[in-house]
């Protein structure tokens, strides 16, 4: 029975009530539904649009959750999954292989930068980050530097919910309920130039300053104790912080100087979000490890991975050594069929090229909103943007906690959805609206996004 049949048989209100009673939704304040509030139920997707159980149509301005890059309703991917399920529905990649895992691993290696040739599959981004930290620690044990176990990440950055990935995450409020976490996770400044604490008049100098804080942290902790630096090419949490000119190059130099691994967490950035299969290709810097997930299958099945350099894999290929780590569902045949079909679409339709062709139009359309008194900054890259909201554009004064509560959760999230736009209003850091439409979106969708945001943000300002 498909979802449309469920809606017809039970009725939309009945479905929402079942969700309210039995479904534990992620990152959700369930108290908002205690008084019988209607749980939004999404039943259909096509291209850049989704429909709810009431028959209302919305522009998917977040690609689900930075996931559905090839767009909703791709029969080609669904058919490939069904075909694979009929041939081989499941087999683990624990000392065995199957054709689709082999094929997808090869295609990933061909598209990754430098000599990143070895692919370790997971079922999501948090698992990929967890895997990268573990492989970094074991790598240094295998190469005679057993004390190198600490890792550095950036403030406000989000790297996932497993205990290791959560330790890397730089959002205190997300970590406090689960402490104590994994020791050895250190934090350095991010690349939010809008709120630069140093060199606010020169973005390149600011970027080099931010990168040098990594070297400073390594020196402070002791180079013989630090294993890896984790960075997103464009940081998500806080509202899409792109790397300043020279920043990634300097971070690469620092990692080389201190024999520290550079891990690019591309859980969001990979597979077209920044206009390439991997954003680090676009930025011209080769890390030692890339972690990714989400758009590997464009959301048609859960899948993630890390791809590592030949140098990192080499000590694992000797003698009786193994990486004693894995996941039952990683490299699942049906998920790998979805990833393969997804890559076929990327190639045939030139989705990476489409982003590069349209990214200036997306940016310029969103920048029209800078004439609103509530919009302080528009920043990002590719099809990945954040709009920072402020109380005072001149001083960059932000909203306090109570104001953020009323603005984001009390008004914006629902008002934007009611106006026909699904996106994210977030305050991990300063309050932002985040946008990441499917890569099939074009100028029409950009204009619709700007129009809806303009109306809702104007209303938000008037009621503050």
C-alpha cells in the first residue's frame, strides 16, 4: 500500500494523529503537538517540489535535508533499486564484495581528488565521521605514533550525533544532554567573516588568521598528540560559512607541517551541492580523507562513505592488520544500486555543471533580500546559502535567546511553510534561514524562494 492509498483510506487527519501518538520524530519538540497540533505529513515529491497530506504543494528549498540533489520522483533510481532487490537484496561487505559496491567504490575513487582511492561505506554522515576519527587513531598507532589521538574541529560546526561525531560538533547545547563525550576533541574558530573577531576588513587576512589558530592549537596540545583536523569545505551550522581565499591551502600546509590528517567532512557539500562531486575538487585542495553521505544516493536509500588516500590505507594492507569497524547495512546492494543510478543521472544531465552555470543567479537573487532591515548577510556557495537575520544592520546586533525563540520557532518556520517554502530557520549560532534546493532547480525556483522569503521576512520584521 503506497502513501496515497494510506491517505485515502485513513484520511489526512487520522495519519497525522497516528504520527502524533506513535512516531518519535527527530530533533522535534513534541510538546508542540500535545494540544492536538497537526503533524505535517509529506506524501509525494516531484522535481523540486513536495506535497503534504492536505494536497498542498511546497517548494523544497532544503532538498529534504540537503539530500535530494537529483530531485524527487526519479523513476530511474527506483527502478534500479527494485531490479537489484530482485537479484541480490542483501549481503554484507565484511570480507566479501558484491558487484554494485565494487562499481560505486570505483566511480567514487575516479571522482575524488588526488590519490583518495579507497572507499569505506557507511549508512550516513555521522557514521562516516566516526569512522574517520577511528581510522586516524589506528593509522598513527600502526605508523609508530600511538599518542596522536586528538582531533580539531571548528566552533558551531555540526558533524553528527554518534558520540565521537558529537564530540567533534561545536554546538554546546547539542552536546550537554549526552556528556561526558569522547575526550580529545578540540575547537578552533570557524570562517564566519560577517562576524570576524580579527581582520574584519580583509577576508583573506581573516582566513589566514583562522587557519593559523589550528597551528596554534596543535602547538598548545603538542603535535605528537593531534591526529586530525575535521572541516567542512562550506560549514553548515551557523549558516553556510565558505572558506576565505587561501584558508584551505593554509590548513593543508599546517597539517603537512605537523603530520596531522586533514579530513574534509562533505556530508552536505559532496555530490553537486557546491558544483562538483566533491567540493574539495572545486577549491583545489586535496585532503587525506573525505567523509560524505546524503546526496550519494540523492536520498533514495541510506548510504554514506569515507574515501581515504593510498597513504592512509597502506598500513592497513599489511600482515594481520584489519580495521575492526563496520556497519551491518553499509554498502547495501539496493543502496549501491541507487547510488549508481544517481551518478548516471548526474553524468547524463550535467548536474554539477548546472550548479556552476546557475550559482551566480542563485546568489544574486538571494542578495536582493539585503534591502530588508532584518537581513544582515547572505553567504554560501553553489546551491548552499544562509541568510543571517539581525536586529540592526548597522551594528550587526543579533537577537537574544527569547527573541530567537519567538522569531524562528514562534513565527518563521511555520510562516515559511504555510507560504509554500520548506527550508530551515535555525539558531545554532546566530539566527539564519538556510537554503539548499535540489540541483534541478533554476531561476524560476530562485525567484519563488526570494518572493516567499521577502513576504515572510517583511511580516516578521513588522511584528518584532
